[in-house]
């Protein structure tokens, strides 16, 4: 959707955090947001992350962009978002509260 793409590009230009999990990072690739950034996605979508350096990490954090691989990585993905928006202390506290080891 062009409107969503415009908002994503605007957020990227303004250095606002963007996050995408599973196959969703391909949208960021389509709009050029991943150029020169490390990113990850669900296996098989690597080529769709246009301009990105693909990494096989549970979560990839690169210059205001957080990407993750899929449902099995949802907790570390969520904690990475919390850490960037609220702080490491809060992310650690939430991780501890949900018994995330």
C-alpha cells in the first residue's frame, strides 16, 4: 500500500523506530529502508530485503530498524523493542517477569 510505504519512508527519514518480524521486513526492503543495514526475516525471504546485509540472528538491530525471524523469536523481538523505546532496565524486568531465560 503506497500510503503505508510513504509513512515508513517518512519514519525512516526522521529516525523513528521501525520494527518488522517474520516476512514483514520485505516491506521495509521494498521501500529502500534496509539499504546498508543489517536485517533478518523468515527464512526464504532473504532476497526480498533489498540492500540489506542479511544476518541469521533472532533479532537484528540496525540504525532505528529492528527485524526478527518469526513467531519463535517474538519474545526477544519484543524485548528489543522495549529496550530501545523504554530502556534496558525495563526490558530486563519484563523478561524476568515473564520467566524468559
